[in-house]
């Protein structure tokens, strides 16, 4: 027997409701009236039973879909070899490297395993805007807003697109990258290594993020944004 789909249950309910609506509960014959009353209540019980099962199947389908999405999330790790460099790996395979020239400056070099190198340089009088360049071409830039959110603008393939990188949480803090529609693309969870006195990160990306042609560059830039945020907040606390 073919298994009924949730949609077919809706059809059954509609048919029963339509049939029940045509039943006349009043009759001059008491025996017929009682039978009609019993039949009507039986139909109501059937409708209620089908409706409960329809809702149960819908919940199970939604939970199944949720778990499938959760299982397909991609995991990365960002570990610091020393105080000035981070290696980003996936399944123990090197994806890229972020290297700083000094902790007192935000200048850095991003190396992707496909032999692509990018320069990260502060711009402006106060150096509050950070640019990522391929040679002399600006591919990406970011800047922190007054509310602590980092606005990221990309110019890949001469197409401009915006993102927000922001901090959330206190005791279980993390960073997230969202697009202009507010869809979460990436989550970074920092872990302080006291023996090295620096941070390492566990990074989780969505399926949408994994479809980006320049995902490695955006991933490495997000790591830079997290370090940038940590540095700015440490400076503010130290100066308070």
C-alpha cells in the first residue's frame, strides 16, 4: 500500500468536512436523528485524529530537515603557531595562513594554499579602515562602527557586496558573519590559550558560505576581523 503523504491527509480532512457539512442533524424521526448525531461526532473524532497525525508528521519532517542542515556544516580550526601567525585548517589540511608583522599594527599577509597572497593594510589618517589588496587592487575592506560591529565590503569580480562581522555573548562569546539579509554565514568561537597568551578559534560555516568562490579569502579576513576586535577592545579596557 502506498504511504499517505502529509498533503494527502489534508485532502482527506477536506473531503470529510465537506461531507459532514451536508449532513442534516434535524429529522422528524428520532431514531434517524440519533444516528446522524452519532455519525457526525464520529466524523469529528476522525478529523481530530487525522489533524493530530498531520501535525506530528510535519514536526518530524521539520526536525529531519533541521538535523540534515546541521550535519552539513563545515568545521575549520585557526591555531596560532606563535604570537604573530595563525594557521587555518580543515580536517588537518592547511587552508591558509594569516601572518602579522607586529601586534602594534594591523598590517598582515594572507596566504592561501593555492599560492595566492594578499596584503592587509590600514588606510586613512587614523588607520581605522583596513584594506585587503591583491597587488594594487582592493578586493575587500572593513571598518568598525560605533556600536562595535565590523562592516565588511567585498569587491570580488568587480561586484560589491556587504557583510557584518560582530561579537555576541559574554560567558560563551563568539563572532558571527552575516550577509545583508541577516543570514548567518559563519560562527567563530575563540579559545584563550594561557600557555601561549593568545586566542585560537573554532570556525563553523554554513552551506551558503561554502558555495562562495572566494570563501577562503573571506574566511581568513574574518579571522583578521576577530583579532582586530580583540585588539581594539583590549586597548579600550587598558585605557579605561
